């Protein structure tokens, strides 16, 4: 049996070398708790190299994602400063293994959130801004083949993220469950969805995260960026291609591949 630190090093090497590896569970069964330990080791190693935590992400919160990835339980991971992309700056595809892009509703919190017992209403009350987001996932596992525990260990495929140019307070958005989303790739509509695709309401995903963190006495601090999970399936991005997500009232966020 390898330790959590060993598996974290295995995944970090894959990320840094840009070479996909076999799922951990091809070698040995691991529990979900152990997988979150592996994730924590990887995040700690990034922080030791000067990175900083800027927020968190939920994954597998929509039916579309759960069915395609063949994992039917939501998961969470950590976002760090080095994952943030700038608007207008293209993503160099050769920096990553096999990036895919998915539309997300992003929350920026204005107050600390402490679980358990937090509802989606509490989340909305504590949210300063909502923005359109794109998440660039880049599983360290070949062909994005993984179990629930594998993808948790791999910090939920987190790689990069991009927030849209328009930040809106939640009170100005109406019911987020009804927020429409259109995804285009290279000028062609590839996906459509509404906010309800994410656990019925995207703020419920944030509540789920906060309540999970509360079990271990962790707080989601004020100023956190939270990606609530892909509303639709992710699409590969290639050099010269582009993907955009447009949301009612939140505008469009576009990423080009280079
Ligand atoms: C796992 C990460 C899922 C989401 O938004 O559902 C995720 C994956 O699909 O590789 O980020
Ligand atoms: Mg995602």
C-alpha cells in the first residue's frame, strides 16, 4: 500500500510532466477519506511552492456530468491562484494534458460560511457576486477514466478556471435555477442548460460544500471563489479553437486555445 503522500507525488508528476497516468484504483482500492488526504497533500505541496488557496470547486453536480463521467456523487476540490486565467489570454494547450472546458456558475462569497446546517438561502445571503465561469479540467488519468475516489485524489481534475467580465449581486439575478446557459464551440452551439442543472439550484452546491467542510470544522472564508459544477458536459479545447459560455444577465465568457 502506498501512502497518501506517495499517490500525491504520482499525480503531481503527471501534472508537471503533462503525461496521463493510470487510475490509483487500478493498483489498489482506496477510500474516499484517503482520496481527500491525497488531494490535501497535493494542495499543501502547491502552497509550499508559493501558490495560494483562492476558493473551491464542486464537481459532478449535474446529471450530464455524472452520466458521462460514470460517477454519480458530487465531489469537491481546491482552487489555487495559479489556476486562474486572465480574460483575453489564450490557453496554451501544450501546457496541459488533454484539457476540456465546461460552463460553471461561479460564486464569490462576501461573508464566512460555516456548516453544518447551511441552506442555499444562506449561501445567497452570504454571496457578494455571481459570475459566468469556464472551468478547464485536465484529469491526470488517461482518457478521463476514474472512479469517485480517483477523481477526488486528483483534486477533481482541477486545472484552470476563468471568470467572466460581469459580476452581479445574486439579488439582481432572480431565480438562479432559471438562469439560462448557452455553450458555443468554434461558433456552433454545443450545449444548453439552466442553473437548475446543478443540484436543482447552483447555490445548493455551495451549501453542500460548506456543510462538508463543517464536518471537519473548516470554514469557507469570505472572498472565496466557488465553482458550483459544470452545468453540461465538457468539451475539448484545441489550439486555434474557442469555447464560450453565455448566461442570462451574466454575459459571455470566452476562452481561446493556442
Ligand atoms: C471531474 C471534475 C468534474 C464538474 O464540474 O462536474 C467537474 C471530471 O469531469 O474530470 O469539475
Ligand atoms: Mg467543473
